[in-house]
């Protein structure tokens, strides 16, 4: 027999999965359902959500404004790390889950809920991200995952269930992409994208939502200057802004110029490969600008080691392990490296391309006098001979010894 619950908190987005979960929970658990939605910058997707949740059977809906917390406490620390999953994906869905799960636990405890429910599929990464984050704050809280229980096998069957239970939907069978949107990004999966041999329909009206394809971008480049303080963006074109407004501003500018559209086949945590199209216009600009500034401000040893940390950091975020000692330790390392990552980065945006247009920093390690091809008074080129002799000593020794080795 199923464990019965009196009151269940549902992580509710109003999308296809969570829309049908409300009546499903009431049918299968005979419980009160409280819905909770997180505003992480998805905009109009929250319109009419309360009415929809109540009509579908929820007793109430919480809408949490987490946008600033999401950007300041999760996105920007990951940006400072330079973390890109498999060198490409800017983790837009990944780091949105930990703050949402943290607040779900707070609401569940406040409401006296005896279980938390999510709509993540058994094939995806989000089930891990939500559940690990919930366990970090409520290790004994039961978790209901309908996709691991019900008989529904596809999104088409979900639509059938919704229609049978009079659940209103914003999608139809032809536009049934699986999407996830927040202030940082928008993902597209499913339908024709499940065939990697097919080119995404970028020109199709309504496919791209955060911008235009590079072909549709203006023929004139746009310039932007971003200021960073200790690796955190704080101003755009000389105007100081909070983090979320910086992302909004760069989303608009980047979207207009076809920036930040990627088409990837990624390795999911559960073992399968998944093809998706991601739009991250503002984030792509910020990552590029931050890397330009680090080029100027970090020494070689730190920069190269930080690349190793960035790869591991990206895997931790992707795998839902934000609330772990290792992530905290790596963040401490990253924070230390960012003490001198302050300055201005000017970029040229043109038809999907980001082109460096000048970087300055009061902590720059670049010395024009030292690096010049012209005459200088601080570098003695004769010194390089001794350096090469010592650096090449192992090569020299091996070459001499090999003369006495037996012939093969």
C-alpha cells in the first residue's frame, strides 16, 4: 500500500507536468495539495498561475520572488568560477533548482506538510537536483515523484490526462517542446530536437524567445562596456545596477544581436545523452567579459589551476550538489582568486559573435614595457639562455643517455 499523506507541497510551475500532478495527487493520495512557485525571472509564465492552481485543485499557491537571490547567490558565484558544463552549457537550469528546493522546505515546514512533490521525470537531471537539495535541509522529508509512480509514459499521454481532467494548458501537441525558463536562460528540448541530424528551426516564429538568430541580427555591431568588482559585474556602460538588472540589460542587447544560442548534445547525470537548444544571451556576454578580465589579472599558475576547478565546479552544479562541503570549499578558492578581478571590459557584438574591444584593470599584470617588441630597458635577452638550459636539462640528459641504450 502507498504511504498516505495529509498535506503535500508541490513544486508548481504551471507547465504540463505540474499542472496534471495536482489532480493526480488528490486522486492517488486523497491529500490537500499546496502549490509553490518560484519567480526566478521567467516573466509572464507566472501570469494567471494562482487561478489555474486553485481551479485545478490546489488549496493555495505560494509565489516566491527569488530572482535576486538566484542571480546574486548562485549564478554570479558560478560565473566567477568560470564553470561551463562540458565546456559549453552555462548551467541555466542547474543552479536554479537549489534555491527553489531550499524555499520549498521552508514552506513545507511552515505549512506542516508531510511530503514534498516535484514533477521531474525519471530520465532527467532535475529530480536529482531537487531531491539532493531537499535532503540538505530536511533529510527525513518524504519526496513524491509521480513520474516514478504513474502509468503515463509520454508528454502526449500527459496532454490526454489534462484534457480528461479539464486542466488548462498553454501548449498543444504541435508546440509541445519541453522548456525551462528563468532570467538567465531558456532551454528547448523534445520534438524535432530529439534527432541530432536535424537543424533547429531558429527562423520559425516563436521558437527563439530571448532574441533572434545571428542571420536576423543587425548589420551594424553594438558595443557594450561591463564593469566588474572582484569578479562580480556591477555596471553596464557606466550605469551601476543590481545583478538581476545587469542580466536583463544584457539579455536584451545580446538577444538583439543573436548572442548566446547553443545547440548541444550533453551527457546527463543519469547516463544518457540529451540534445537541447539553449538561449543565454546576457550570460554568454558576462562569461566572455569575465574571462577577458581574468586574462589580464590572474597569474599563469592560478589561471591554469582555476580551469581545473571550473570543470569540477560545473559538474557539481550540474549534478545538484550545490549544498555540499566540496562546492563550498571550491567557492572559497574561487573567491580568493577574484580579489583582483576588477576593471572594465569593452565588447563588440555582431551577428552572434562577441569580439574583444579593450580591457582595463587597476590590477592588470600586463606590462607593455616588458612585453614590447620595441626597445626596453628592463629585460636582458641574454638571461633566456640560462633559463632554456635549465628548463631543457631533462631533454638534454635523455638525449645523451639514449646514445648508450641498446638498439631495438
